[in-house]
């Protein structure tokens, strides 16, 4: 089943909203109310895409998650000190290994050139280490990319747990929690930041934020219970 679509709050006119969804995908959905949200569950990816589009057109505030089959793996590629362009790397991988990379970025702020290579989830580190040792006539090493934060944060509404590309909520500023995108903030460098998630006096991506800490503790608990099973 595709991930739920989380509508923020409740529809002003529930019957009308459900009618529109029904017109798109028939009865292939269920609704679950939580304290603050209306969650919509679709049966197939295709229906999920249609409801996403519909709600977006209706300017409904909502977010959702990346469907599992679209999740990608990211790897760090090192050894290419001649500093080729990402395009040259992509072409070499495609021509010599028949491997299509979704995206390749040169990583910033590293002493020697490192590249972040995003591929689909069927590509594993084992496969890369075994089969792709030479890129552009150069010996390379692969590593799994570690995100240093344990959960994603949305750069649009600042909530933890969903990615910006899946967010259709009203924007909130990282720095001042105001109703605008962070890049449109007029406060410049802010002496008294305000967190969009807890109203505390820190920027919303602070790892000191009690909301972030709570989420991390929850994730760690889940991991521990899994390990002891
Ligand atoms: Zn968001
Ligand atoms: Zn702002
Ligand atoms: Zn906070």
C-alpha cells in the first residue's frame, strides 16, 4: 500500500472533498482521523498519485512520504582526484557498466573530491564494491552515505519526518517561524530565532529542539525493541 496522505487539519466541507476524491479514484481509499489530521489511504500507487495531484490543485495543506519503491540509495564515491564533472561520471557508469545513476553531486567542503551518487534501491554497496572498481580509468572506493541526522526534515514547513518534495503545507521559516520560505526571510541574521516546531528560541533544525530529541528517542526505542526480538 502506498504511504498515507496526511491532510493538515480537517476539510471545511468533508462531503465535497470526499466526493472529489471519489470522482478520481472511486472507492479505493479509506480515511482515518487523528487528533489533528485527516489521513487518506489509497490502495495503489496510481491512485495515490491522483489524490496528490487533486489535493495540490485544490491547494489543500498536506504532506506525504516517498513510496517505498521510489526510495533510493546514496553512496559516496572517492578516488576521482582529477575532479571530473558529475556528467562525465554518469556517462562512464552508463557506458561501461550499464548503470544509470539518478543523480550525482560533487560534495561540498571536502579536502579531496567526493561525489554523492544516488541510485535506485536495487544497487547495494556490495555490488558496487565488487563490480565497479574503476571509473574514468581511475581506481575508486565506494561507501554508504550516512546522513548525520537520523530523520529527514522538511525545508518547507520544518516538520521532521517528511521530505520537502512531498510537502504541500504552508511554508514556515527555519529562522523566525514566520509564514514564508526561509530564503524569503527578511530578518537576515537573526539574534532571537524562533523554532517553527516548538516556539523555542532556536532555529527549527537545531538538534537541541525538544521535539527533535523526542523523535530521536522514539526511534532509538523502536530500534532497541527490534534488536531484542
Ligand atoms: Zn513539510
Ligand atoms: Zn523568517
Ligand atoms: Zn524547537
